[in-house]
């Protein structure tokens, strides 16, 4: 299934993209359901039953609980996670372009939850931001609470996968000698357009092509098989002494080709468009605009 969140006149709602054009409003289909995925992941059997019931929509797609994808703006699939855990230098080619050895353990950092942006939403740059980079990433969303999760049990804690763009202010990173401020720009966490459930993909989303394209030119190209630490190990390591909650987002790192390590460096500018495409997951596209 492709799980979405969308902007309804009554507030954010969860839904399912049944096709590229037709979506199911889960709240309209069953008023007893929670209005956020954070709570709804515990009732996925009911979600799947509703999606199966409406799997073959008629030509009339604006009758409740179905609606056209163009009717309501999409939100980030998880609009309000408790936390965003990001992973640094987790692709072998990204380590190589920095002339660094692969890290001995996952390098975790955090992004502020206020950074999130939807598919097609603008990446907004203040005038003083001149070294902002894009990073194509696969993100995994937690569906079941856990602490001290084993690698063997990690798949049972996964709700799904989505495209993510870890937009980064390199000037702030260099000045602060750490990641949080430079990784937490408003609109600096585009994700979506939907969350793909694990049954639609290979185990642990292994072996998927991933690309980042700037204005249609592919500048990042790799495969999730190149992850230094696979997703089950990231979940195990992140949960060692920290509780992971439903809706938490873990971004799994970016491949080589980011702007800061190009010669000459290549940063985002107003008028650019950055696309993140992941095999079987989707296409995330965001324009860059000046504030």
C-alpha cells in the first residue's frame, strides 16, 4: 500500500493512494479510525481491509470516501513524528568522495521535526543561505514502539519506506562542527509523496536504485545495497538506549555526488528543482525558491 497524509478542510487526514490519481480518505471510510498514522499503525489490518474494499474505484472518483489526488494537497506522509533520526556517511561511495574510511558504527544525528516538507512543496532559502545542499535518501518509518530492538525483530517494527531529501546548510555545519542547525532548516526535510508498506518491496528495502537529480541532471546514483549499515542494524543501534515510537523517521544516509564534494561545489539556488527517485518507492520533487 501507498500511505499518504493530506490537507483536508477539517485538518490533516490519513489516506491510501489506490492509484496514481485516486485516493481513499480513511476517516471518511471509517469514522472510528484515528486521524494520524502515528496512532493508526496499530490498526493496519483495518486499513488494509478498507483499501482492498475500494481497490477498484469507479470512474466517479470524487464520491466519499474516494477523491482525486489533485483535490487536496499532500502533506508529508508523517506530518508530526516524535523525532527524525538521520544517519551520516552510510553509503560506501559517499565515504569515498570524502576520502574517509567507513565509520565503525552508525553516525546518528537529529533533524528538527519542523523541517518537514511535502512532495512538490518548495525548499525555501533565506538570502543569507548560499551553501545549501541536497541529499537523496531512503527513509524508514517506525510502526511499532520498541527499545533494545534486535536485528531479527527489526522488520516487525517497520511501517514503511519513503523518499527523503536531507537538505543541508554546509556553512552552518562547518561553523558549528556538528549537524543539528545545518540539518534543520525550515522546509529542509522534503519527504513522500507516500509511505510504501514493506510488503511492496524486497526485505529491508535492499537492492533498490536511488538517484538524485538537479534540474533533470542525475548527480547522485547508487543502490541501497551499498548501505554500510543496513536498515535492521540502524534500528538496532538507534534503539539501544532510546525508545522508538510509531511515526519516528530514520533517514538512512545519502549516496555520493552531493554538491559540497563536487569540483567545483554545486549548491542549490532559487529556480532549481531537485528530484529524489527510489525504485519501487516513488519520486519526490521539490522546487527551490527564495524567501
